[in-house]
């Protein structure tokens, strides 16, 4: 908690509870003054990449936990030479603990480690969850740890490709005021840009990212399925320039970038789309189209891009009961 955070702590001092020599790990760059011993808990796509990014910044990765065969392979490739250890051993060795675990697993992991006395005074405790701010790290802070929430607004492959993407990436940063500069500095060291997100706004921040990025994947996958059904094999070639232009226009101009039959109030075209989608064998696509078309019509109407007289027939077409093949 905030009262347990030492704003005067220098990360280069390391945990005050133990004095450890600088680790000698194969493949580590030479440690410069102010560098930290980093322990990575969770060698998933995010943990392995961020651990590698911190390593490239001159920090020493002193241990990583990896359970599955895939995570062990990822640790071997992205964190070559770093020992794979049980979670308590990773935490014991580290001056900075990077918790890269699923959101729902984070609270139990933090409190479980606190119950065993694993957290150390002065230790930087960093999680990568988008949903949570720093308060989920309260049990670690109560033991004198310094809680930081660093969420990369990026989709990860778990490969070196992600290291390049980090240079054009933002991190949602949340931390107690006195130690916020430490969180921001770590993000900058990884080549990314820190964006401060208030503690209470983290769920909404994360929902915004998940809604746009994750649902975009579903939308594109449905579009590719429909194009294949229509006999277009090179669907990716057809969609790539269209989606790139649409994304660029949307980011630049917001609702003003909207084009297409909904914005024009072409209810006949929308009705034809719904009939075709209902007859396709792509699961759920008609329901997705209806939901997004309604949301699009509402925004176009509110923004004055869709005339009320055109909206009535359009909304009626969208509200019409789906044929039996389109019903759940």
C-alpha cells in the first residue's frame, strides 16, 4: 500500500532484505550501474518478450518460471541461458519481479507468495495485467515491495518480432504517485511510451483495448470465412488494403470516416446482406453483422451522418426477425 512504498528507494540498491552478488547468467549483457536482477514469473508470450526487452536494456534476468512445454521452449529462445526455476526461487533471487500471468490468476499468486513471506522490502513488483492497477499488489506492498502496473497495449506473438513492435507501443502505467517515475522509466527503457491510467479506470481502459483489438480479430476472421464461401480464395489480399485504409481513417477522423450502406441508409442493401449471411455456413456472422450495424447506425444518426428519415427503414430492416437459419 502507498504508506509502505519508499519514494526515496533507488532501484539500483536492490531489495534491502538480502545482499546478493550480481548474477552470472550466460548471454546477459554487461551490467551497468543502476541495473536490476529481473525475475520473470510466467514465460508466456508477454513475459518472455518483456523479460527479453529488459535484458536488452542492460538488466540481468536471473530466473524465469515456465511450466508448459511451450513456455519452456519460449524461455529457451527468448531468454537463452536464464535458469528455469520454481516461482518462489525466481522471486527470492530478483530485485524486480515481473508477474506475467493471466488476470484472474494474479490476486491469488500475489497473496499466496505473501503468505509464505516471499516478498522483500524494496523489491519492485511489476504485473502486466490490463484489468488491475497497483492495488492488487497490496500484499507485496505490505511487505515493503514497490507495486507497479505496466500493461503493454499490444498483441504478442512471443517471438523477437514483438521486440520491434514495442518501439511503437504504449503501456498503461499505474502506480502510487511517489514511484510513478520508476514505472515510467522502465517502460521507456523497453523502448515504449508510458501512458498513465488511474487505478479506478483500469477495467474501462482494458475493456477498450479488448473490445477493439480482440473483436477485430473475430471480425476479420468472419470476413475471411465469408469470402472463402463466396469463392474468393485470396481473402487476405482483398481485405488488407481495405482494412488498413479503414483503420487509418478511423484513427484520424473517428465517426467521420464512416462509409458504406449503413451510413448511407441503404436499407435494401442491408436487408440483402442479412439474407445472404443467414444462408451462409459461417457461425454467428449474421448476429455479429446485426449488432454492429445497429451500433453503427446509432452513431451515424447521433453524429448527423445518417438522416432520420433514412434511419427508420434501416433500423426496421435490422430489427426484422431473422429467418430460422439465423436463429440460435
